[in-house]
C-alpha cells in the first residue's frame, strides 16, 4: 500500500470534513483507506406535492499510485444510466465492486482499459489535480440530472431501492433509513447550487497536496528549441523524484524540475533547498546543450524569467497569474544567487556592462538571446545605467530584426515599424515588467515577494494596469513615440525618431557585417537571386531566390523554412494555490 497515496487521501479526508459538500458524505474504510464509501442525496420530485430524497450509496476504490491513476467506483444502488455504457462488477473488478453498477465516465478508471486515449488527452479524463471532492461533485452533478430524466414511476422505484439497500462498513451498518456515512439532507434545494471547495491560500503541490511548509516545492521544466520553459505549476520534489510525475494537471509534459523560491524559510534558509537548487541548475544548464559560457544560474534562471514574460504577454489572464508567480519565483532565486555569491555577481555585472560598452559583446555568439540578458539585468538594478542599457538593447535587437523583415518589406520607416510590431511589443512589455514588478530597489522587491509567498498580487495588478494604458489609446504610433516609451537616451531617440531611414540603413549594413541572415549555405529554393550579392538569396525574399541578403549558393529564401516560431503551450491547472476543480466529466 502506497504511503504517498495514503498521505494524500488523509489530507483530502481532512479537507472534506472541514469543508463538506452539501448533501454528500464520504468516509474511508477503517481497515483499508484505499476504499471509501459515500452517499449522495438525490432529490426526486414525483409531483408538485411530493419530493423524495434517495440516498445513493457507492463505493470508491483508489489505486496504490493515486492520484496518478483514476479511482474506480461502483454504485451499490443501481440506477438508469442512459448516457453511456455501464456494467455490473464481477470478481475481476475486486470484492468491493462485485455486484456494483459501474458506469463509463472519463474521470473514473473502470473503463480506462477501453479508453486509453483518456490518459494523454488534454481536457478530458482524470487529472492528478482532481480529488475526492472533485469526483463527488461530478457524480453529484450526474445524479442530479435524474430528476429531469426519469418518469414519476421510475423515481419512486429508485427511491425504494435506495431506501431498502443495506450493507456493513466495518463496525457500522448503512441503510436507506440511516445512511452511513451520515447525510445532511435538511436543505435539498441547495444541491443544485453546490460549488467547489474554497481555495486554500497556501502554496502546494497539485499532485501530493504537500505545502511549502511540508516539502520542497518547485516547477516542472521542459525544453523547446533548447530553451528551458515552464507551465508555472507547483510540484513537490517527492512527486517528481520519487513518484515519477512528468506532466502537469493539464497533461502537459515536462522533463526536469527546479526548486521554487516561496519564501526564505522554504528556500534560502534551508540547506536541503540550496543543495537541490544547485543540482537542478547544473542539470538544466547541461540539458541546454551548452550554457554559452555562463555559470548554471545565469544560463538557466534568466531564460526561465524571459519565457514567463513572453507567456504573460500572451494575454490569457487566468494563466498569467500562474506564470507571474513562477516569474516571481525564478527572479527571487536569481536575486538570491547574485546576492549570496560574489563571484557569480561579478560575472553577471561584467556580462551586462560588456553588453552596454562593447558592440562585439552583444553579438549573437556572445548573447544568444537578448531577452535573457534583460532578465539578468533586472536582478542587477543599480549596477548599470538603465538608459545606456536600453540604448544597447535597442541597438542590437533591431540589427537582429533585419533578417526577419528584409525581403518582406522595404527598408523604410513606416514599413519596418509595422514589420517589427511583435518584437517591439515584447521589449516594451519586458521594460514594463522591470519598472512595475522589480522597480528601482531589488532588495525591497525581494522582501515583498517573501512576505506574500512570491505572489505580490498588487504588483501584478500594477503591471496589468500599466500595460493596458501603454497599449491602449496611448500606444506608441511612431518610431519617436516608441523610443520615448522605452526610456532610451536622447541620442538614441534622435536616431530612431528623427533620422529613422538612416538608422534603418545602418541596421541593415551592420546585420550583413554581423552575418545575421535567415540561412546560409545551400538552400532549397530556386533561382539565382539578384541584388543581394553572391549567388542566390540566403536572406530570402518572396518565392525562390528573391532579394538576397545572405551568402552562399542557392535560393534559401521564400516564406516558410522555419516560419514563425510557435511558442510553448500555456499552463493550465491554476497556480498551485488551492484545490483543483473539474467541470462535468465526459460520458461514454
């Protein structure tokens, strides 16, 4: 019998007792906590003056790897199930379910061998984020439909079967007249309005239900094109390392795990957390295929912060909360790293200062992702001149942008402004995160995060309000307005806003010198190209060959060939705070 499963079920039973579901009762067997008996009171209106309440008795059978696998269930009071397949339990189903009515429902495991697709299908089937309460709420919703689907005679027959059913549950006896576990049925009209349990304001693992006070919590991490990303869902160390959890509550896969920074007691004050953080960062840095010469914390944490910023910017508010809290955790961990390790801080400061002062240090070979460098800089506020950093960022990022718009539009102010809308928007959002979330005092930000277990909801509200204002009626509509919004130096604003075409021409020239292009070498496209130098267009215009920009033979251009990147899927399952819930289950 699994200790982890029993521990989780004990937590669920305690929560069910503290926050009971109206007209539902459930209790684990005293001699086997993997078997529960439950009652659901079902109101049946026979006529305008007769309301019967049938105590529907059922048994729930949990597996040793719960909550990884869906529980089985059987109704000991049979009822007309017309929305899918059903059967009568046999010895093959186990002694507890023998003779019980088993229905085909995707959140139950009984028919899982017939519907293996449920296990990996997002949005359907059982999820480890569900609980006994989730299951009972779904079954209650199913049974409440009987009042509208049965005839008066069928309702009376069902009521009589429920009232006459008897069984022994350990030292207790269940009967229709005296249900066990006891039912409260004084307010049957409230049944249809039953709502899920209230959320618990404590950070915890969706799988094990362990809180940050009981276990080391962290985030699942996956890789996309060599970059670490996360769905922003809290998972305990034991769930990942001991129970083999490799998917989120929404069945999104991940391969690695990184400790979260909930607060100092959970994190920096715990030697165990520190050791696990160091080991996880080393493993993640190795998995990137090379850390680019950076120490593991600088190779991993800024990349995760940057990916969270991108996900928040997508605009899904529900998911944004989880991503924001993950961003806070990753930033807090980065801040801890650079404030407790002098050598690491020196490396970080040197990297940012070199980026500001030396164009060669900005090259893609030295800084593969400028968004990650910005994320790193957020933990070093006060160590550099922000306007000069913004100047350097704009200088490098718009040189890199050339390969994406060249061949698609003319090198003119208005056309390039439209073509760079996405990259410009991401950078503005990143700067807004820096201003509204991190601010000018990282130490104070860290204290605020620690005091709220990494949630800082007021800063999320401020971020959303500031971004709404910035992208509303006041959205930058010109190069000059955009430059002003970034907070760059007057000199850079002059170049971008007043002498835009000359600045764009310089970006094109420097992109060619840096070797930035969509593709080099032999391409698959046809034509000899033209006007770009060399044979064929490695930079790719429309169709084959096109306007060249790269070097090498063949026409590497054309639309397609990599296309626009598809960002990672969004996290689902909430933010790790409170209980999971479920809508209606699918019937088969």
